[in-house]
């Protein structure tokens, strides 16, 4: 949002919301845009903190994250999948129902 507002400001394009009665070309509108930006950043940081706290709590309970080791062991001896002719998928995956020509 900040990038869009900066682009509009550089090109002298006023942004007016008639529904919310906000004109971003005025001092009050600029202040509201700044507050909205800060609130969005705050919300993004809160989500990040909660996610990290949840991951730490899961690790403390002994929960393992990521791919299981069993899958890794199966993949060790398998080389990169070779592409199939006519648009087929990698081995072990279903083939597409149609092929674009």
C-alpha cells in the first residue's frame, strides 16, 4: 500500500474515497494513510510473533517440524525425475488428463 500511495503522490494523482470520505491529498488524509500503514505493519508483526511463539511451543512439546526422515531416506537413492514425453508428470504422480499440443 505504501508503494502505491508513493507512486500516486509522485505522479500527482489524488486518491479520494467517497464511501469513507477520505481524501489523501489533504493533511488529514495523509495522516490517516500513515495510521493505516502503521496498523497494517503492527498486524503483520503480531502474526509473525504468534507464529514463531507457536513453533517454539510445538518444539518444546517435542513436535518435529518439516519433512519426515522416512521420506528423505526414500529419496536418497532416487535421482532427479526425468521429464516424460507428451507432458507426463514425475514418476509416482498421476498423469494429466489432457496434453496441450
